[in-house]
């Protein structure tokens, strides 16, 4: 089966990838087979993908004026590619004792894996398939305003509802909220050959009905850039941490139960290398990001 690439014209990757597939089951329906560790492993690739994407595209330069009003409106598109290792995990049946089996994660093959009870009881456990996703892409608008004592703030927000007229196709909502504060560090050091800024950012990502998936993350970092007129290369190094909770209902064993999967917080270094091109009040930028996964971002904006 050919893997699908989850792409976004303006907003999201995962939910758009699910809808055209003909597999209209919701994430919650597939997750309802799991009650614990299997569910965490099943969803782990999404945690890493969302966490890495949210840290991208927060800046296009380290230059921040010491004072005066400036504003910039950007639309940033970020994408991360999954490795083959992300497509499978070792799952253990939850209704009988059996050896672990390699089964799909949420971004893995669509075909379910059925395991028979080795004791001969006739019982079976079905590991659900995934959505066969190769890339996770996300795009958000953001507004940057400054500068007060060499400090500027960035706000990004988008919310969209993917519910259709068919109840079986209801995919729920998606919402991204985040802000970043950056401060001009190079203003304190005369003669520096590059501009330097420090940053703190906080972001949230929610998906699905009743916040099926919730991710939040914090980023502490520094950036440097040098203005060559038309072009400005920039780079950054950051320490980022993010966690994820997944909420869903299962009727495992005939009894309805509310399940909360609490993922461990991940902390990783995040390296960015990018280039901005300016044409009057317009600008374009592209960057590569290296963290627990490699990802890329592109932006289009208006303003200074």
C-alpha cells in the first residue's frame, strides 16, 4: 500500500489525512482497544511530531529594534517526516498472556493485527491499524509586535472544526495557541558582528472532540542572525520540553471506562538553521530544524 502524505493547505496534517482515506473511524474508536501501555506506544509518534512542529517558525531573524513600533504578520507551514521505526511498536494483548507482536502505531499501516490466545481458549485480541501517514504538516498564522526596550511578542492562534454532516465522519476540532517573547541581547554589547536575541515560548495543541489529544510545550532559546540586505541567514539553539495527554472512552470487557494516557514529558535540544529574503514589506523564509525529529518550515509574511 502506498503511504499517504498528510499535507495542509492552511491548517493541519493528521485530520486531513484521515478524511480522504475511506477509513472514517475516529482516532478514539481505534484507541478504544487499548487501556494502558499499548495506547501510549500507539500515540507516541504524534507526540513527537506535534512537539517538534510547534517549536518551528517562531522567528525569522535575531534583529529586534531597541524601541519604536513594528509589526509583522506571518503564515508559517511546518512539516516533519516520520521514520520507519515510528510506524510499529511491540504490543502485548490485554486480555490474555502472549508474547509481544510488532503492530501499527497511529501513523502505521491501516491493516489490523489479530493475535490468538496461545492457550487454545479461542480468544483473540485485535490490535487496530493506523492511518498510514508519512508526514505531519501544520500551518498557523502569527502576529509579532514590538518593540519595548528591545522586546517583542509573538502570538499564534488558529481553530478549525472538521465536523461533517455525517455523524460517522465527525472528526472533531483542532486548536493551536501559542506565544513567544524575545529580547534583544546584542544591544548590551557594542561591536558584535551578529544580532543576538533570547526567547521564551509557550504553546498548546488540542485535537478531537472533548480534547481527545492535548499537547503543551515550553521553549527556551537564543538566536543569531546577520543582515546582508536582501538576505539574512539566521540560526538558533533551544531547549524544548513538551508533554501530551490523550482522553478517550473504552467499553473494554463490556464496561465503559474513561481512559487518560499521561505521556512522560520530553526534553530535547532544538537546532535551527534558516534564511530570510526581504522584498520591501514582504518577506519569505525557510528553515531546517533538528531535534528528536528533523523537520522543515517555510513562512510568508508582511511587515517589518
